């Protein structure tokens, strides 16, 4: 059995994400009573979590550590709530995306594999798009599985969620590293030609 997975951002949808994430998160932290340090932009850009190569660091954890590096405590779940609020985008579904997912479903299981360090964002994007969670047999995000594309372990996670071997996975997106896991890559930069999906 073969299966198809799709990248989300830039492949199926465009999302209006913050141009300056540090500022957006900082503003939301202040709204929640957090004393944001004067050099917050620098703190945000620094590495605060010593993660293995290819691992995803959840953005709330990064933000909490960035604040702590400046001696600031974010009470309760303020960091998570600030991050979720800062990434609240308008969404546009790419032309042909719905048909491409439907065609893929005609041949086998379909997954979504999204790089995303922000909790809840992928679900919110799907709700605001012309697609839905029900269009996919599995939705795997880097923040949930712990690995970012192009790390092969991200592709292995979505293959496992779809009940297949990675060699039987075709990934639609710009992530050629699926080949490292034994699968096949289709670049959707020029749209979704019917003879190439899946």
C-alpha cells in the first residue's frame, strides 16, 4: 500500500504569519502582564534550548527560556497563551489544493506533515482553510512529533501514522529529504498537475 503526505504552509495554504515574531510575542506577553525585557528581540533570537539536530523546539518553551535568561518569570501558561495569540493568521487555500488532496485519497491514505513550532496553529489554519482535518487520515506536526522536516524522522512519523513503510510514501511539498527515508518527493511549487498527484 502507498500513501501521500502533503506539506501545509506554502504548499496547500498561505498563512499571514507575523513579519516580526519577537515583537508579536512580546506584545502578547505584555498584554498578559509579563515584564518583557528591554532587549527582548535579542533574547528571542538566541538559542536557549539545547536540542538535537533536526528536533523541533516548541515556541512556548523557547519563549519561557528566553524570558528566564533575562531573569523574567512568565506566570502560569502565559508564554503559551502569548505565542498562540501572536500566531493567529488569515489563511488562503492554494488553487488546486482541494482537488489534489481528493485525488490522493482516491489511491490510498493521505497525511499532512507540517513544520510548526506553535501549538494549535495547524488546527486553526485548517479550520480557516478550504480543507479540514477530516480530509486527512493523519495530521503530524513537528511540535507534536518532535522532529522537523527535512529530518527523516519526521517522514517516518507520518508514514507510521498512515500505517505504511516510508518507502511507500510520496510527499507533496518542497522537502526532498523524504528521499532519505526511502520515499518520493513531488515539488508543488508550480501547482498540482493531475498526472503527478499522487
